[in-house]
């Protein structure tokens, strides 16, 4: 008899978030059964593949929209669970699946880190960090993520949508783009 919603031959994993750990547990159990039967196995290779797969998953919190004007300053507040006070925090551009997407990363709690127009400050006593964008550009618009590194687990992400609009000056009743 096959359970509804359960692919045949795979362990039942109730959520995407727990799937990698569920697959790892299943692989370990299968390893034990294979060893008992005297079959040669490749558990280290499988574990590396599963851990790599687990690192590509993330816990995502629903997005927040921040709006600003071109040339202005954006201040993005990223809240986190107080249990993550000592974890590294970072801000990245979508899809945020490699280091090349990371715009800025905190170096220490309660310390300002600056990288070009971006800065980050982790307010550990209040369980949030702030990302500041100076001289905002229209190209800063789009989907970003406030990320928290979690050792041997997938990172926590909060989606942030940034909308930077161009400023217009009103002269004699018409809109004129500044030069």
C-alpha cells in the first residue's frame, strides 16, 4: 500500500525545510541495512552530496518592502530570533545562492561594517541588524535578502524588496528629470 503524496522509494519528508535532514537520516538507515547485508557502500560520497543539497535550502520569512528616492538613503531593519545573536549576518541580492551575491556581511556584533555605499550594524541587544544604503540608485531596486548564517544548517533569510524611484523636480508645472 502506498501513502498518498509519498513518492515510492523515498523517505516521507513532511516539509521542504526538513527534507535534507530526512534524506540524510534515510541514507544512514539504508547504510546500516546495506552493511548488515555485506554490500559495499559509499556513504561519505552520499553524505557530501546530501550536505551540499541541505546547504542550498533556506528558511525564508515573508518579504518586506522598502521604498526610497534615487540619491537618498535607505535604512533596512532586519529582525532575527535572539538565539542567533552570535551568528554572522549579511545582506545579499537575489538569488543569494553564492558569495558573489553578498553585498555586505557583519564582521562583529555591535560594530559598524562599511563596504562602498552599504553598511551593516548588528544591534544584538535588540535582536535586529540594520543595513544602510547611501546614495541609493535605481539599480539597487529588486529582491534582496537579510541573511543569518546557521552552522551545519540552512541559513535564515528574510526577503526584502527595494524600490528606488527617480527624483523629479517640478518647474513651471511640468516634471523635469534632474541632471
